[in-house]
C-alpha cells in the first residue's frame, strides 16, 4: 500500500535527532508537534479505512465458510434422499466456494497485516505526541535559561571591559602623579641652585643699612633729649 510507504518516516521518527539538528530547539519542538498532530489525523483516517477492510475480509471469509458448510449439508441430504446427481451439483458448488475461500483467506491475511502496521503507526504517533507534549515546556525552559545566560555573559563581559578601563585610568592617574612629583622636584632643585656669594652680599648690604639707621636714630633721640 502506497500510504504505508508514505508514512514510513513517521514510524522511524526520532525526536532527539531532530532536536540535535535544530538551531532553536523550542521552535523545532512546536513545529514537530504540529507535524505529528497533522499526520496523526491523516493516519487515524487511513487506519480506520484499513481496519474496516480487515473487518470486511474477515466477514467474507466467515460467510464463505458458512456457504461451504451449507452446500456440504445439502449434498449429504441429497445422498440420503437417493439423489446422487443433486449431491454432485452441491459438491461442485462446494468446491468452488473452497477455492474462493483460499483467495478470501489470503486477502484477509493481507488486510490484517496492513491493519497491524497502521495501528502500530497510529500508536507510535500518539506516543510521540504525548512524549513531546510532556517535554516541550522543559525544553522551552532550558532554551530560555540558555538565552538569559547568554545575556548575563554579555553583561559580565561589559563589566570586565569597565574594570579594564578603570585600571587604565588608575595607571594614567599614577603617571600624572609621577609627572607632578618630577616637576615639583625640578622646581625645588632650581630654587636651591642660586649664587651663594650674591646671597651673602645681599645679607651684608642689608646689615650695613640697618646699622646706619640705628646710628641716625640714636643721634635724633639725643638732640630731642630723649
């Protein structure tokens, strides 16, 4: 049956393999669930048809058996009544029904096999859907946590960059302090490098001026009688 070949991949479907190939497992789960649900509706319809065919062939086999028994009974009755010709006619009909029964039995076996495959396929789909429904929220939760973790990692990376910037500013401030200290030291050195003789000259020059003032002051006080 063509439909059995068409649904062969459904029987072999493996949820984990599909999820491993998915870039976004959460979206893949929803898509796979939709695909399975649509397939299940079609499989249900096809399975019902195959099961109906199985029931029909079984009924034909049973009806044929009843016919065989009926003509066998009629042949026996004809022989009891002494009508051997009628018995032959009934037995010939019985043989036809026996041959027909073999074909009906083969058709019934094939219908039973097809129905078994379709029921297996149906049950597999139902099981996969229930399994996926049970795992869907857990999978989505894991995906959400992973995405949040990525954001946290990005923020942490930004924090590391900020820390690196602070470290760079610390180094720049240290460099500025070194430059200021060097400048102050240079100023101090420049201040200490004056001419010693010139400084002493100023000292004694100031001392002479002071002595002259003191002498002039004493003279003035004497004139005033102070």
